[in-house]
C-alpha cells in the first residue's frame, strides 16, 4: 500500500529556504518554508512576541503587523510575500527609548484587561492615524471593527484612540495634546 504521507513530506515547497526580511528597520535572514506564515517567523525565529496568535485565520486581528505602513494580519501572510516589504511589529513602534504616542495613550487610558488584543488594536490605530490624523468616531469604529476584544474593553480602547489622535496632532503643532 502506498504511503500517501511521503509526497507531502518530500514536497519541495516545504523545504526551508533563506528569506531576507526588513523587520523594525533591521535586515534579517530566516530559514523557513516559503509558505510559513509570517507570524510564526516573527515569534519563533525572531523572538518578536508583540504579534499574538489568536484565531490563526485572519479573523481576530491579534497578530497584526504593519507591512509598508498597512495594518495586515501576519497569520495570513506567507513569509515569501513579506520579502522586500517593510515590516513593523509592536516592538518597533517606539523610538529614542520612548514608547510610540499611541502606546502611551493606550496605557494612559487603561485600555486593557488581559491585553491580548492590544497588539492589533495599537498597530491598527497607528496605521489609521497615519492615514487620517483626525478620524471621526465612525471612522475609528470602522477601522477597528474587525479587531476582536473578548474582554469587552471597547469603550476604553475607543477613548485611547481619540487620545492618541490628540497626542499626535499636538506633537505636530507643539501644543500639549489635551482633548478639547
Ligand atoms: S491570529 Fe491572525 S487574525 Fe487572528
Ligand atoms: S483586553 Fe483582553 S482581549 Fe482585549
């Protein structure tokens, strides 16, 4: 009887190959099968644990990273598709020893219970505010609606996004960032 596991085990698509990536401003090389999901490479090979494994199906948002500035789900991206792109994880957001203003706003507003969703909430907010510095309430809700929070911290998260927008606008204009 033919062993039908053998063709899979010998499938050249599963053989590890070298991929050059740019992650948080650094060039790195990883060995992985081309179809390996970016999330696994980030967490297992590069020890970047900001992106979280939630559903593994592109439906919850906990694994979000920025790819060329767009908030995308790393559990749904094969590593081969990330070659040549600029990947930013939660670990790469801050600069000069400081957290990113969006991270600071989420902390200031206590926008977490277990915190599992926050990686996706924060990175989605960073992408939103880069494209739209003064989003309406409806635009904020629309941007975050596919990011799930099973703790039900939505009110605090929405407040944090508004506060983050105010902080970033203030940083641009040099004012104190308080919401009017
Ligand atoms: S783990 Fe990627 S969207 Fe849920
Ligand atoms: S704070 Fe727990 S899932 Fe959002």
